[in-house]
C-alpha cells in the first residue's frame, strides 16, 4: 500500500507568506507589533553567530584545496567583475540622480534630529590599513569581515603549502569539516526563518509605518529603477558569457532575493547564497566558497548606487550644486565605501555620515535618509546578493568550474552533506 505524500510548502514559499503576513499583521496591530521584534532579532543573531566562522573556513578551505595558480585566477576574475559591476552601478546612480533629482522638493524642517551618536569618519588610508588585522580574534569578535577574510586567505595559502610539502591533510580536512558543521547549523536555523522574518516585518510595519516613505518616493524610485536596469544589463551579460538560459535565473534567485529584501543584510543571506550558487546555479563548491564571502564584503552594486544617489539627495535637498570633480569623487568614494563596510542592517548610517563630511555636505538631510534606510536597504541588499552569485558564475565559467547540468536541472548536487 502506497504511503500518502505529505503536503509540504517550500522554504521559499514559507518566507514569502511570512513576508506578506508580517506586513499585514503589523499594519493592523500598529505599534504593539514592536513586542515581536526580539524574536526577529534572535533569528538574526542565530545566523550572525555562525557567519564569521563560515566565512573564514570557506575561504581558507577553498584557497588551501587548490594550487596557487587556481587561487590567483579566481582572485583576478573575482575582483575584475567586482570592480566592473560596482563602477557601472555607481555611474548609473549619477545618471539617474541627474535625471530624476531625488532631493528636490524635500522639506528638511520635518526631519527628526539624529540620535546623539558620534560617528568617526575614517580616512581612506585608515580604511585600507584596517583591512589588515592586528588581532584576528578581536576581528572575529567584532564581526569585521574583511580583516577576517585577509587572515583566512593567508591561512589558506599557508595550509595549502603545508599539505603539499608534508602530505598531511589533517588540518585541511579539519577546516572543511568545520565548514560543513557550520553549514548544517545554519540549515537548522533556517527552518525558523519564516517566523523570524514575520516578526521583523511586523515590527517595521507597526512601528516605523509606511508614511515615512511618502516624501522619499523619488529617492526609493531611483533605487528601484536602478536595480531593474542593472538586472537587465548584468543578467543577460552573465547568461551570454556562461552560455546558460537567462529565463531560468529568476526562479533560481527567488529564495535569496526574498531573504535579501526581508532581512536587508548581506551577511544573513550569505549561507543561502552560497548554497544556492552550488545547488541551483552549478557553481562549484570551491568557487562558491571563495567568491561568496569576498563578494559579500566587497561587491556592493546596490550599495554603490544607493550611496551615490544619497550624495545627490543630500546636495539637492540643501541647494548645493555638485561640480564635475565632486561627481567623480561621489563615484570613487561610494565604490571604496562598499569594500568591507558593515553588512548588517543600519550600517549605512556610518557611510552616509562619512560621505557628507568628505564632500562638505550638510548633515541635516541624513535624518531623512535614516528614516527610510530600512526600505532603501531592501534595494541595496537585493542587488548586492544576486550580483554576488553572477560574479561566482562568471568566475566558475572562466576556470571551467560551472556545471551546466546542475543549472539546467539535469542533475542535483548538495552544498554540504
């Protein structure tokens, strides 16, 4: 007698339903929904507690398992696409800002005072210097991703040399084992993702509300149009170079895209992104482990566009006419600030302050940007996360590590057993 198939809903569908349910519930109950925020925070912390170890073990394992030539090729092609995509995004932000003028007509008199938080704006030299950790344990404790990746790269190279010279794979196997265990922890945590996302969005809808976005619709509209243009450019480009079917991409991007929009955090999306890159897009585990953490910290197409638009918004809202030199600096600074900036919700506040002070713009408009930052974060993170996978596909294709049978759903693979 055949067993009846159990009715099941995919995690992607559950998250989508939780997104809609959270927004509706929060809108109905209002400020009371803030009582649920702690549940969403616990979900975010459950993911965040594993991200640093996941990043370091993935990068070290990917680098240590290949020869120097493989690592060099992966690194070159990864940063080639990161730079190309990011500069395009920033330039697109300039063009759209000049056309739409998102800062015109904004009344700053209603902007709330920024909370008394002193944000130190580090110089470019300090930013680059801080990429190299003095204490990797401290960097791990603080969740500073780029210093952790730098250490993991050196550790992976040294581990590869040790394994090659001694033939002893104990350390390499240990690192790969740790990565698999952390991946399994995150899989367990992801089973409660719909609950966490429901609570997070109920809080946003109930506490922040949507009325805050009405004066800023032009600003958010620029980000939406910019994301759409980038998808229309980057998607076909990736599909053409990788020789895959473009029209299969949207469905494959669905789960990570929903995660990106609902959590607004590249770090929270990292495990899902790496897993889907391998299981849905056909990127090899080696390439996904290498490009995933690096692109999370350094490839920020959505953020680059958002920061440029924010600069123009701050200038236009206060009646400042940006010179050609300042526009060039806007692109440069926005691209540089994408390298290793905070990849958690709210981290952009530091960037806004840095950009305003660097270009001599008034801080008054930052309060308005902070008010809608969660909504802007949806567009930033969506673009960041999806383009990260495209970079992984392009790198994998270049070094012969892209499995088109997996992409075309002719065979299945698992990221972790």
